[in-house]
C-alpha cells in the first residue's frame, strides 16, 4: 500500500496542554478503532503476508543415523 504522507500547511497554533490533549485523544481513537476492528485488521494484514509452507517432517535430512 502506498500511503501519501500527511503534510500540514500553516498548522494552527496549540498550547502545550491543548496539543497533549489532542494527541491523547488521537491515541485513544486509534486504540478504539484497533480494538473494534481487530478481526478485520488481522485478516487484512494476514492476507498481505501468506504463511510459510510447513516443512515436510519426513524429508530426509541426509544425516547419518547414530549406531546404538
């Protein structure tokens, strides 16, 4: 996915407290969205990275068997 960068042109001025509150709100919003849509997000990201094929457990390693 090619997401363009967000760029502010003439961003508004915030007090230290206001920007901290705004950032806290955005973090809470992101957490709520992740929590609510967790299943969909998991399916989406899993579809982007298909699982590795399972190794054949009976495949010959080529190692010599120990003598007992």
